[in-house]
C-alpha cells in the first residue's frame, strides 16, 4: 500500500472533505459504547481539525492512499507547540540537573489515530516520524527536546513501545485529572526524549 503525507491546509480542504468525514478510528467498545478516547480522535478530525488549522492553533498532517479516490484518510496527527515540566528526579535522570528551570520546549501530539480499516499497517509509526522530523527541524531555531502526548489508557502500550515514558510532574497529573472529570477520558502524560540536539537525529 502506497502512503503519502499531506498537510491539511484550509484552502485545500475540499480535496480531503470526504476522507475527513469517512475517517473512523473507533475499534474498541466499552459496555457497548465507543471508546471515549478513540471517539475524541474521530470527532476532532471531522469537526475541529480544519478550524484549528485555519486559526493557526495546530497543524494536522494526513496519511493518504493516492490510489484510493476521494482522498481516503488512513490516519492523521495534529501537532502543537508546548512545553513540559520535569521533576528534579526526571531532570537528573536525563542529565539535565544543571539546566535552569523546570520547563522544557516540546512538540505536543494533540491527536493521533489510524483508520480502523488500516490498523496494523504501520500508519501510527509513519505519523510519529512526522512529529520527530518536525521537532528536529524546529530545533534549527529553538530548543525542542521532547515530544509529549496524553496517552489514553487503551493506547498506553503503543506509546510504551515507541520509547515514551510517563511524566511525574504533579502539574501534569492534576491537568489530566481535570480532563478525566470533564470528558471521562483517562490518560497518562508521556514524553519522548529526543536528546539535547534533535537535529542530530537525521545524521
């Protein structure tokens, strides 16, 4: 299967309109109801990705199959600029004990998902590579050491396999406690350490 990646641009949204609405990543059901985390990913692409791109609050990349008509969306990833707060122990473990402050530049995976019809075909890995490449490119101008994500419980094992670790900061825990209260989605704040100079990843 050939896979190409395209940035979702508001001016080109008509090209992807059908694919955006047909995208369906919901494959798990809990007590007969769609997994709330997967439902959130599906609804964001259908309803919020285009307005967010138009407002400049996030960037979404689509994994597409050029051989399928109507712009079939195999998966997508939405990225935003962010930062992560580390505990003293986390800084020490990462060799950053001498760094000033507790906050570090990061690229946040706001949403990531693959259509259930294409599960198990490496779409998620390809999308994660986009985040890593983007962080490395951004590091030409400003420090971006981490990729961070809120891993819903049903997807936690996937992040573990990619090398993400849990964030122990109380601020992160408190934030996700509020998210769970408001949405019913239980998640863990996680980070992938790209090293002191992510630009070296491509060398």
